[in-house]
């Protein structure tokens, strides 16, 4: 099993998203600056948000084996067999269009789902039909990389569909 982690460009992007998501709290801190207790509280919240995004940057990965692909993102780990992947398509993530593997959610096995897994049904149930596992954020030009070569080796049916669509 080989693991692929986020490339530097996406690590920086996720860190920027984390900082931007803290911006409204910084604005709130500015307005209530005279009350020190609130400042400390908001600073702790901002620190937690930033730590979460740094954790995300270090943790998110995909693992490829002959059995299938495991997508590990903080709070959710999905396992999908190669034959259950429908196609390669595009998805939007943080306002960036990426290539991804599309899987019917009924075929994805949720191996782990955060702390609240015992209290609530899993997050995909009744909300979406398809799951998108991003590829572009794990390798520059993923099709020509080791990631792409392994996907071609284990799931050649995904590339046959692309060739038939291009020739039509």
C-alpha cells in the first residue's frame, strides 16, 4: 500500500483557508478589544481553528493498494474497491476545480467518522449520491505520476471510458 499526501501548493491553500476562516473572529476581536476576557476566548478559538487546519494539512492522504483506495481526511476515512469507482470527473474544492474519482456513496465503506459517529448517522447518508475523491491535490499532473500509474494499473476501466468518450 502506497500513501500519497497533499502537495505543497495545496498545503499552502488549506492554510490560507484556515486563516481566512479566522478572519471574522479577528474582526469581532477588534470590536470587543476593551474586554480582555473576550479577547482571550476569541484568541483561543482562532488558535483551535488554525491547529485544525494544520492537522488537516498533515493528515489528508490517499492510500492505494490492489484492493482499492482509502481516502483519509480528518474526521472521515473512506474505503472504496476499484470496481466500485464509476469514473474520473471534476469536482470543486475550495474554489479550485480538481480531477477526482467519482463513487456512488452506497459503495463507499466508512471506516471511521469522527467522534460523533456513535450519536449521529454517517454524514453521507441521505445527503449526496456521489462521493468525489480528489486526485489533483496529491500529485502534480497526477496522470503521469506514480499515483496515476498505480490507478491505471489497478483500475484500467476508468481510462477506457475516457478514451471512448474522447473518440466519440
